[in-house]
């Protein structure tokens, strides 16, 4: 009877994890939609720049102050896209290593590829540890390691 109860708990946890991942994917889709909107805005502004520049050219006017305003709006849209892309990283619970550009789980202290040290972000209390199958372990601290890891994400030790 104990095995069935344990199986039921595992099944329940799997269902919760699946629901959480589904919610994350929906949110990521919404953010990506906003990015597409900003990119569309940029394309329209670029067309306006071109039309305005051509009009000024046809008039024989050398000045083009309108471009400054349009370029400022483009820069604002690009900043908005960067913020939205950062939101996607947060939703995926990852960040980018500043040294090598590798996507890294946001809970580790060292990049598993290059060993770069960074502070882990606080973990939400309701998040449960996912049970990982027995596999590669760090010889220094015993943390679970993914295949191909060069440095332990927990203690920074080089994996041999």
C-alpha cells in the first residue's frame, strides 16, 4: 500500500510541475507576442524615417531633425524588447553567464561551463526540489551534475 501512496504523491507532483510549466509557457508566449509588437513598431518607424528622408531629399532640404525623434522612439522600443527578453529569462528561471554567454539555472553560484562565480537568486519557498535520477555527482560537494558539465554549479569545483 505504501508504494501506491508514494506513486500517488509522485504523480501529483508531476501534475503540479506540468501545470506550472504550462503556465510558464503561456506567459512566455505572451511576452514573445509583446516583443513582436515592439519589433513591428520599429519596422513602421523605420519606414517613416525613410519616407521622411526621401521627402526632404526631394525638397532639397539638408536638415533632418525628425529622424532624431523617430530614432529615439526606436531606441525606446529596443529597450522595451530587452526588458521583455529579460522577463522570459526570469520565467524560464535562467540567466546568461556574463563571461561565456551560457544559459545557467538561476539558483547556481558558478557557471557549469566556464566556472564564473555569481550570486544565486533567492529560491521561492513553495518550489519543491525535483528528484533527479542518480547520475554524475560533484566530487567536492556531492551536487548532481548534468552531462557535459565542466564546473560544479554549486561549489565551482572543476569536474573531472
